[in-house]
């Protein structure tokens, strides 16, 4: 499947996270994992699937994103031609504000999406081994407005084996993956109908993950793509170990 003409919208305008003992928050996409900013690992995943156009919905530390892409490409500060290892295509940085809800950020880049039948939306703080070509084919085959990656969440805590009404421990699980439920994996495919009035018609106070996706689900316009493979996100410094392991596993094939 040729995905070169399908844009990838990356939400990276949040307030960031504290890492490395810093007293200043760092935008999650700029946090280094295995010596490289997370946003570059994410873009490389899409490049490997054939994507060539990346639209970054920026806010906090937008200037640092501009500096970063100047090191792996050529541009004027807002538009870059990528030329780094494993990186191809173009990157557009769009200032979508410092405290803007995610739905409004997507709405603001609509002019850059008008000429395509569908597009990707994802976050700068989430990585996985998902086969994007298969996700894209699934999205096009079912014909609804939206598709969401459904991932498994590894728990941070050991689960205790106890029988109801007893205090005797019978088991002590080592950080299992909860198998009963999927979670929102943060990789989306949307058709142009996302911009209909019922969804992104008036997004100024809407959070994409709540109100907009909720309306799509209520209308029967969203499908889940079940995914059982490695997946993780950056929420705090201890997540770096999980992300490093995920990338190492990908390198080892």
C-alpha cells in the first residue's frame, strides 16, 4: 500500500515532562531515548511504512523542535526537508498554541489536509511496533470515519494472587500485561468526515480523546485495530527504560 501521500499529524504541543533531574519540563517529543529525540523515532516508524509528510501541532518549546529538525534536514524554521538516517519527506511545524485542546489543534491544521481522503493522527510520546500498512488497510476496508489502535497496557505493579476472603498470598506476578482489556493506543486514522460539524465543527473546548472520539463511537463511526505487540508511552522518567527496551527489540528484529 502506498502511504506516501497520506499526511501524519503529530500532537506535540503539551506541557511536557520532567526528566534527568531537570526543574524545567521538556516537551515529550524532544526527550531523548537511546540518544535520539522521541519524535525522530516516531517519524522513522512512519517513514518505514511509506509516509513522507509530517505535520506537527506545536505549542510548548516549538522553537526547540525547529532547532532539532535543522539538524536532520534543511528548512526555514517551519518547513523542513528531512535528510537524516532513515528519515525522508517533509515536516511542517504549526504553532497551535500553548494551552490548546487536542481537538482544536487538529482543526487548526485542516487546511494542510484538504486534498487527501484520510490522514493519520498520533502523539509524540508513544511508540510501538505496529505494522502501519496493515492498520491503514483495515481502516480503508471498513469504511467508517475513524480507526484507533487498541493496545495492551503493561501494568507497573505486581499482581497478588489471593482468594476472596483470604489474606494468604498464593502468587506474586512479575509486572504482567493485563489481557482482559484493550486501551487507546494513540494511533488514529481519520477520514475527512472528522471535520463534520458533529465532530470537529466547533472544537475550541474539546479534547480529541474524550468528546470527539466519544461522538464517533456513539454514532457507530469508529473501529478498533487490535494489536498485541510492544507498545509504550512516555509519562514520567521511569518510562524511558520501557521505551529503550521497545526500540532495542525492534532493532533486533
